[in-house]
């Protein structure tokens, strides 16, 4: 039975979570701070209804920035470049393709390709491209201004918040290049040895 369960875990991709409860709550608090900042920016630019799809894409970014701040998809160029190029692609598709369904599919596809070539793969960028197409009249009326406000402004906001929020924690300072030691141990409890936040591929 255990071997069956172990096989199912491997098949499903369920890994061993090495983070402590404290680390989980730090990530949770970071997501709260990040999305509050982004929501304020988006709502001031688009209003509550128009900002919904854009806040959703930044919600995905918040998961990466505050739960896995040293991951390659979480680094500044991935976040900034991924959102911007995806927004440009999305707005262009709205202008050139009359069918919203076709425009949405092509926007996401081209955003993936553009992020690949620009080396800024950031999965939430796909949602940004989709938001540019399906965000409604309030988004469409902005045209390419949408790329600057709210998308670029949101990307800068969440990056700054990630830098400031993660700075007090030596093991998760952001970006990864500024971390004293990305493999540093996370404190489990006061007075106890920590658990590694991440391991190298060779297990060291």
C-alpha cells in the first residue's frame, strides 16, 4: 500500500515541502502586502470592475515573488519583461483581430513566444495578455496606455514590495542575486535548527 501511495505521489508531482510553518506564514503575509499595493494602483487607474483581470494576473505574480522568491520565474526581468511584453501583445491583438476568442488565444500564444525569445518567461504574463483582450471597454479604451498604466506601474509596485518585504529575512532576500545565501537555512522555531529553503539538483 505504501509503495502504491508513493507511486501516486511521484506521478502527481507531490514533493516534500521543506519549508517551516513560519516560512509559510511569511509567504502568506507577503502575498497580502503585494496584492494590496497592486489593487490600489489598478483601482486608481481602471476602477474596481476594470481592474479585476489585471489584479488576477498580479495575484499569480505574488505567489511566485513571495512563495518562491529565488525561483527563476520570480526574478525582476521575468516579472517586469514578462508582464510588459504580454501587455503589448494583448493590446496589439485587440486592435488587429476582430474576434475576441481568436484574439485571446493568439495573444496568449504570442506572449509565450515573445517571453521565450526575450528570456523573461513569467506565467502570469499569459493572464496579462488575456486581460488586455477580455478586460472590456475600460481596458480597450486605454490602447497602448494600458501597457504603462496599470501594467508597468503594477509590475514596478509588486517588485518594490517584494524587495522591501523579503529584505529582513536573510534566507529570502529578493532578488536572488542579493540574497546572502539562497540555500541558507530557514529558522524552524526559536532555538532550533532550520530547514533548507531550497536544495540544489544534486541534493547538496
